[in-house]
């Protein structure tokens, strides 16, 4: 089914849903779902509308953007059938990359994965296995050239152990997703799971977020935790950590691809 996704952020006010749905009704478009949220503290209204798209010709884009201006809002329209190009960046760990590629093959993720980029050669075998182009980068300039050459829309950092420079972050604002263990900032640096083990932590967690110029301070998309105790060895903790990182990354990427994320003022609204 062809669907159009409408995202709208605007000051909270009366009649928003009525005005929006009236435009779709008058142009004979069937609404498949409506999800909304009101931030009462900031008096902001958020809505995601999924519309059955029988014809692009009759879709009331002009009327919707006229309404957006009247509401003093921010509106975004997405075609749910359009597959965007996603680059995977990794260093040595292959598990989260395998997970994304397998789930894409089984149609759980709706996108194209044309390239894998790494600062090491280790992941070239993974790329070959999935018939994906592999690039080993030497510098940030080369990285940007590869992204632009392959018309990349979204960048996924799957345990990529390098800093993305600010000028690339700005070019891909809210389109670079990173995953890290949930112990930040308490256990920064090398071997965070070993540090956690030595401190006797009771939870292992992971966070997926958009990348900003401030390290690990971007809008959070997905988080999860699993309980541990003194019976868990360091190897148990590392394995649990990798598993939860993999799952959280997948959920974040899927939410982005399904246009279920709205970002505003470094905060995310994630619709089901």
C-alpha cells in the first residue's frame, strides 16, 4: 500500500486535527492512522498522520503547507514506499552490522544498504557476503566524498570507533544514528564493561541517538537495559551488552525509516 506520512510540529492551539483532517477528507484521502502528543510545558503539539495514497496528483500538498504556515508550524511529508540509501560505518565488530543487513534482507527494514565504510579492513568480508560495496577510509574528506558519491540519506554508526567531524554532522543533521553502551558518562574510555564489572553494576544498558557536535549528547531515539548480578562473569556482561546494543540500534533505525521520530529542540517524540 502506498502511504504518505505527515509530520507536524506547531504551537498547541484549538482545531489542529480538524483542519488537517478536513483537507484530507475534501481531497478523498483515507487516513490510516493518527498519533499525537502535546507537550504541555512547552505548549507544543506533535502529530503523525499516515494517509492512503491512491494518487500523487490529487495529494493536497499546497493546502497542507498553507495550513502549516497558518499554524506557525514545521511540516514534513514522506513517501513510505521510497527506500532511502543508508551507509553503515563500523570498525571491527561485525555483529550489529550483520543484524541490520539480515533484517533488511528479510524486509524488516525498508531501505537500501549500498555501502559499508570502515577505518579497518576487517568488515570487507561482511560486505562481500551481502554484495555491498566496501570502503576503507583514510580521512574525513574521503568519508564525505564516499557518502556524497553514493547519495547517502542516513548514516548508521554500528560501533564505529571514530569521531564524525562537525561539518559532516551538520550536513546530515538528525540523519546520523549512533549506538553506545549505557554506562556513559560513568564508564568512558576503554573496556567500559570491564569497568562496570569491577564496580558491580546491576544494569547493562544501551542508547541509540542522533549525532550532534557535542559527543554523546544528541537526541535519544531508543534505550534499553537488562538486569545483571554478581553471578554474571565479565564475558556474560560483554555478551549481554552487545546483544542489547544490537537490538537498540535496530529499533532506532527502524523508527527512523518508518518516519516515527520527530525531533524538536534536541528532544525526540517517538510514535509507536
